[in-house]
């Protein structure tokens, strides 16, 4: 059988023709019969200035520049140079092809080159009339009755599938609408909460400033208790804790890096063992030679044993206490500062005088701190020198600030989601986060809606990213729908573009064009590699059964 894509163009011309009876000479369709009424002469359709005898119609010789005198032969299939000369340029073929009546099925046109070529084109001309000359003894019987019956049966199944897909799409649209409404409601709630938190943060900032101002004015030992040695011990303790934390972090990153190096060495070693040395690819050979040189250098100078160093690190990262490190309690407290003596001096004064001196000293201390004459004992968030009141105020502020920032980030994510293109009627919002797959040969192919496409080897190994979602697009096709209906057909289709996948060896980054067709359920129909590392995935989904489902169904009937 021929590929029927040529028939699509030709068959569409008779889609609206309701009269199926044969009229006029052989190969003439009903819409062109009016040009062949005369039994004495024939006027070329596209060249009315030229007339020929009626006997010259279908005489297997191209007389008219537009080939209209040979509707039932292949004589004018390509308008041979042997045809009679005509004024000006030659006209294109006036007729769309050879007309097959196909009684009992659907009439249509086939290319003139198929006429009397010794092949029964039952998929296009089920009545066998295109082989009327029986070239090579070929006799094409009329099979329109059984073909038409089977077609009607399949057409009913396709029609039911389209109707079911349309119903499923309506449900997807309802789900998408509910999801959008929920997101919009969450946005409104977050906006109110963020405004409240913003006000709360402002209040807590003012409270912290008030508490800090009050604490700075206190003339007490506070964090300076124990004199300069105690202050130095507190600073050293904080610094050592910072260095211990940094050491733990560096050691963790080192272990991760060593694990990655070992994994890469294993991959390159396996590549060296399994590559084909007879495959003439200079890039591969250079990579193998470089790996062999690296292994040789490594074997000649093996890495030192890190176990001793790791044992030392284990000791370094242990917390200070009785068993290891520094016993900080020996350095803390004990000494009496000048502030302690001055603070107790107030206890011996009369209460009115003590209150007056206390207020004066507090004001003096605040002034000295603000002008840099006296050190400020505050050291930022969670400072060990903070008083309990300051620590509580700062902790409340930090909690409120973190909550505000987290909710603001959530709001931005929801707003971005609302502005995202989810296709017509927001239908793909209902499919977000869902994945479908199909086994094909040695691989399983996975499509995650609006996320990614992946190739997974069945025998194990790394997965290959075929692309990440970029945009929703439209493409125009001229394909044939198979009898089972799992195909795209002709016309405009929704397409999802996935790009920037894993890089191909000596090629581009992988990409996938996912073209959608109407179906009852989500299903991957076909995967092909149209160009190197550029894939085409045909997928059936109710999301593609848009409002033009009836038009799509009519078009599919015409194609079949």
C-alpha cells in the first residue's frame, strides 16, 4: 500500500461532495463533470482558448497544458515536455487527481502516477478502478464493501473515544479552575498575613531598641564580670566554637568531593574497558589516553593514608568539657570588676540620693556608649553577652522576621504560578506534577507534564534527561491517523517544548517536542528521533480535546 499522506491533500477536496455516483469520462469527479458534457469537443479547463476533439479525452496523450484532457490516465502526471507547446508558461494540473467512486465507502482522489501502475491501492481506491488497464495482468477487485464496513466500525469507536475525551477534558478544566481558585485564595491570605507580620516586625524592632537602650543604661557587672580575663575568655570561647563549626563543614565537603572523585574514576575506568578501540573517534581516543596517563601518575604517587589526620580531626571537633578541649569554667567568674564595687556603693546611700545618682549615671553611660567613649557590650544576634531581656526581644524579632520572609517567598511562588501559561482554559494546571511512561525497545520513556522528559535504560544505568519544559506552542501537521485512532492526523496541534536536556556526545543538548492528540486518557503513543538528540513524542491526552473536537473528528474522518 502507498503512504496515504498524498491522499490527504487530494481527498480533502471532495470532503464536502455528497454525490458519489460516477459522472462523465473515467477519472472525473462530480465537481468537474460540467466541463465534459460535450460529446464533440473539449475546452481545456485552465486554458479556455484551447479546444480539442472530445475523442482526444483519455487517449493517453497530454493535449491540454493543464492536463485536464487526461482525467483517467497518467499521461499528464508530470506534464511531459513532449506535450504540445502552448503560449506562455505551462499551467499546473487543473484536476486534483484520478477520481475513485468507491461506492460503499468514501470517494476520493489519488495521484495520477498511481493510475495503471500495477499496484492495487486499496487504502486510497478501494474499488480498484485505478487499475482499469490491468497492467501486467493485475486485476484489482472491488473491496469497498468490506473496507467501508470496517471503517464505519472503527469510526464509531473513534467517535466514542473523542466524546469520552471531551468529557474528560471538561473534568480537567474543572480541576484546574478549583486549583486556581485555591491558589488565588492562598495569595489573598498570605497578603493579609504578610501585612500583619510586617507590622509585628516593626513593633518588635522598636521593642528591641527600647530594651537595648535600657540595658545599656544599667550600671552593673553584666558581661564584664570577672574583669578583662573573663571578657577575653568569652571572646576566645566564641571564636573556637566558630572554628570548630567551620572545620566540621570543610571536612564534610571534603568527604563529598572524595566520593564524587571515586564515582567519576569508576565511570572513566568502565568507559576505558568497554569502549570500542576500532571506532575511529579522536575525541574518545584522547579521553581514554588522558585517563590512562592519570591512572599511571596516580599509581606512581599513591595518596597518603588519611586515617591519622582523621583521628586528629575527630579530637578537634569534640566539644569542650571535662574529657577534652578547654575547661572554660576555670576562666569564667571569680574576679570582681570595678562595676561591682561601684554598684554596691549605691547600697550605702539614702534612697532619694541613690535614685538621683542612679539616673544620672545611667544617662552618663548611655551618652558615653553613643559617643564611643565606653564599649557597647552588645554583639549582635544571639550574643552570649546579651541579657535575658535583650535575648528574648531579639529572638522574638528574629522569629517574626523569618516567618515574614518565608511567607513572602511563598507568596512570590504562588503569584508566579498564577501568571504561568497553562494552556487553553488553564487545563494543564490539572496535570501539573503527573507523569506517564512508555516502554520502547531498551528504554522506558517518561513524560512529566510541564516538567521534564526522561530516557531510562531498562538494564540499569544513569537516566538521560531529554529536556526540561520551556513553553506551550502550536504546530501544524499533515499525518495519517492509524486505524486504532492513536495518532495525530493533520491540522493544528498543541505542542509542549522541552529543551536543555543532557548534552549529546559530539552533538547538541537533548530536546523533545511533545505533540498532543485527543484521547480518552494520558498515553504516550510514539517516540522518534527526528534529528540527532532531537526527539518527537506523540502523546494522547484529554487535555488536547479542546472545543473544536467536532471539527477534529470531521477532519479525521476525511483523512481516513
